[in-house]
């Protein structure tokens, strides 16, 4: 499962937080294996905290899925990754994988251009129409990235 972190920029436009993978430095979203005893959306929220230092909550219903290769110790495995919107409420000053990944708030168009997985790029590019109806309005309470990032639109 994966978390798709969202916030709004000062103009009210939707932004997506992307992180780089640790090894290849490709732009991805926080993702990982299900956590035993947790629902998938809760596992996605845990990944967002560990990989990007984000505080918030994941919407319980996935907004889509995509296929991705996962590197194992001695093989690759093709997985269907379910994507959960992650409503960002804040950013921790320190987190488990800080310094191992770059982090950037991007427009949906810019994020989709940088993503290698076509299915994930499609989800991000079409995000405005995939959002729950109540979230589509610029007035919906999705925090400003300036609030989340401590006044800085890009955080590293």
C-alpha cells in the first residue's frame, strides 16, 4: 500500500508530496508492506511518517492502484499497490528515514512527469477527479503546505 500526501499551496492549488527512493533516487510516494494488526490505510499512514516525517491520516478507501516491481533479496516481485490519500496535518522535525530521501511538494502535473510507474503517474495526473467529492473544492480543509512545512514550500 502507498500514501499519497496532499496539501494546498498558498493559492489554494493542490500539491502532492513526493519522496525519492533510497537506492535509485526515483520520485515515488511513501509505500511499503502491510503492518500486522493494522488496516491498509493505517499502514500507509505509518509509511508516510517513517519515510517522509508526515503527521496526518489516510483516507480509508483507496483512490486507485498501480503495478510496481518490489526488489527482494534475490528476486523481483510484481505487486498491485493500493493508493490511499494521506491528509497531511504536519511535519515532524526528525523521522526514521530523514536524510535518506529528498522530499518535494509538487503540482500534480510536475509529480506525474517525474514518476516512473505509469499507473501511479495516472493516479496523480487525474487526482483532482479522483478525490472524494468533498475534497475537490479549494476551500476544503486541506492544510497549506506552508503550515505543514513550517513556512517553507519545499522541505528536504
